[in-house]
C-alpha cells in the first residue's frame, strides 16, 4: 500500500517561490505516475502536473513555465512566480496505471493529506 505525505506548503508573497515535497512509502515513485493536484475553496480539484515512469512531464496551462515537477523517490513541485490564484491545498497523487487521462483525479489510486499554499498579494 503506497502512502504519500506532502510537506513544504506555507504563506508566501506574490512573486515568491516554494518547493513542495511528497514522500513516498510502501512503494517506489518510479513505479507510478506521480502527480500534483490542487483544490481551492469552493472549486473542484484540478490537475497541476505529473511525471511518468520514464520521466515525461505534463503541466496544466495555468502553471506552465512557473512550476516544475521532479522525482527522486520523493516527488517535488518547485513553484516560482507564485500568484494569489495559486492559493490552494496541494495534493500528491499516484497511480500504477497509465490510461492517458493523467489530468483526471479519478485515475489516481493513492492520495496524500494535502499541504496548504497561500499566496498573498
């Protein structure tokens, strides 16, 4: 049973940077598609980024060029040029399967508890 634990969230001013970490236990991140999602109050959970077994990355248009996903066994999300609209709870997710629908939360079997990111203007 894969377990995921996020850390690294916090309060940052607009234009600042944060690095989120997702610690993986009970399995290896390299055996899974690893993703980051986020959910703001009153909004649906939305895809941010993912990385495949072979290291191919996909990004949401809203964060492309500002966020970078990477993986050792821990999975990271480096966030730069943060905006107030990036404020959300950020979740790490994993799936051992590839269906192509990497942007859909329904595709992921394992989730962390989330870490809050707040960007002040």
